[in-house]
């Protein structure tokens, strides 16, 4: 089938089904890659030598992470009442025949890449393997079971996206603080939006204006991050990510209301992701 081979390339599945435009790709790197990269780079003392290994770690993480995407978008959506279909119609019927090969290739690449990375960071092997296995377990539960349990599995699988690339470079206590920082900057707001969209918290009203909600959220998390730094609970470095995403959401809101065509493209991307407006 024409262009079928592209789905076998790790990350191409993600870009094809979830981030098909240049604006989407920029969003992907800012939200999915930048937080863990920044924390790893900062913890290394801004050592450029850490960048190649981080890139391998990020690639390996997405080999495992895409297994969840593939399983959900080929198999699980077929049993949902109102599924979000991300696969091109031309490939929809052929996908189940290729699912095993798509998953096997990614697992093999992930295992080989993990072996190479762990051989260079043996002191962090146990934590790293726990993060990888935890991601696979949580993603399996998330794909098989629908309901309020997803309020726990969703932040669990998103956490794996950031923990795996960081686990090889940070000591366990530093990894926990880094995860808390990512939780404030990314995971917390996504968890609240997901709970609202799916009506998973009784009495928690649906978020009507996601952009206004995100700005209010980042005002609160920036105050908390600064307070933790003032109280010497963590370093001022950890205030950067909440501040960065506050500026990012302000810029997004501004462009949506003042730049022609931007809101339409952002809304199309949110529809693809099933994100709230």
C-alpha cells in the first residue's frame, strides 16, 4: 500500500496521526521533549556532552510510548461508541494485519537502545527499568479499561513520557523533584482537563474555555513554584518550566485572538487530539 512504510518508522506514527502540520510539530517538541531535556541539561551543569545521550533516550522512550498509541488507535477505538479516528481512511482496514509487526519493531528498538543506554549508566538501571515497565503496565490498563481509573492511568502514562528520558541522568531523589516540576508544568493541567472532558470527578464542571483555564492554572502553579524556591524546598531552576509554559499559553491566547488563521489551525489540532476548546 502506498506510503505504508512510513508507519514503521518510530515517531512517524506520532507525527502522522497526531502532529501532521509544522505548527503541531513545534508544539510536540515544546511540550513532549523540552521539559525533560531542560531538566537533564540543567542537572548536568549545562554540559553539551549530555545532549546526544538524551536524544537517544528520548527516541527509545517514544519507541515504547508509541506502542500505546498504536494499540489504542488500531484496536481499542474499534470498541468505542464515539472514537477519535486518527488513522487515514485508506489504511484503516489494513492496520490490524500490521499491528504485531509495528509493535515488535518498536519493542526491539526500545530494548536495544535501552541496553546501550543502561550500559553507560549502570547506577540508574533499576529506576530506569521500573519507569519503562511502569509505562507499559499503565498504558495497558489505560487502553483496556475505560472509566474513573483513567484519571490515574492518564497522568501515569504521561509521567512515563518524561521520567524515562530523565531516569538515566538523575539520582532518584532528584528524579522525584524533576517529576514534581513536570507535574506542575504539564501533567497537572492535562489531568484536570481530561477529568473535565470525561466527567470523571463528580461535581467538577466541564471547562468551557480551555485557554482561560490554562492561564489561571499557570498563575497558580507559578506562585507555588516560587514559594517552594523561597522556602528552599527546591532550586530556582525548577521555577523555569511553569514560567515558560505560562508565557507559552499567554502567547497562544494572543495569537488565537490577533493572528489571522491561527485559531482555526489550533482548533483543528485540538479536535484531532480530542482536547477541550
